[in-house]
């Protein structure tokens, strides 16, 4: 009888733990969903578009920042629509220097009025992300895998905003995003798509 009681306690604790981990990434008020779409392979990595969708019903983001940890020795060669806050140590590179060699880069949006050759669609809003809107940037990643078997998802993803704290789940490999061309006559798809879901935790 005592053994049965102990087993029931363990099961209850496991169930409670699962409930907490599930509730941590769900919210009645919506979430921030980040999609990482790999569009092209390059000789040493890939080109991706990263898009943040504000699915929160009433909360505006006054200026977002994103950060993550590379799981290999990736670098960011260049970006459109956003920039990293630090370059890090790139002394091993000669000639063409990456924009960032930081293992855990932080990315911020660009300002309105950024030259067109540095923009992509839905960028350059000073990080402002209103409910129901999206913000995007493009990055070229090097020293990375350049196939579906060798490209690695970023880890320890963080989404922050002034006076707002968010909790982000792990990156997940999902069905590749499909895109419709401007003339609506052709549909293309990303090579791979990774999803990260972040929910509001508390005001700071």
C-alpha cells in the first residue's frame, strides 16, 4: 500500500511539472512567434529571413531585441533590416570581415529612413511591433552547415523589450514556410523553417 501511495505521488509530481512547462509557453493573451526561414545555401552556410510576429492582443512592443546562442562556430557575414550590437573577435578572418563573430549575438531593428539597399520588407521600425504586426530581417550565416542535415538551430533564444520580460521556448523544426510571389502566380518554399514561441512573463 505504501509503495502504491509513493507511486501515485511521483505521478502527480510529474504531471504537475509537465503542466508548468506547458503553461509557461501558452497564454490567453497571445505570444510572440519568431520564424527563421532558410532561403538559400551558401558555400559555408545559408541565408535566412527571421520574422517576429506579435500575436499578442493588446500589448505593443516599444523596441525589440533578439539574442540566441550559436551551437557551432557560426558567424554573421552581413544583415539587411537589422544589425548586431557587437562584432566580437573576428581576428581569425582576413580580408572579408563578418559583421559579428559573437557566439551569443544580440540583434536590434534599424531606424525608419534606413537606405533602401539596407532594407527588406517589414523592417526598420525602430523595433516597434504593434499587435498583429510583424518585423523582419535577413542574415547571411557562415561557418555553419549548408544542408538540411548539417544546419543547426540556434539555442537559448531570448526576446526582450523595454520594461517587458518574455520567456521563449526551444527552437523547433517545423514545416517550411510557403511564399507567394508578388504577381501571385508562383509559390515557393523555404528550405527549412525553425519556430520559436515567446510569451510575456512580467513587466519590469
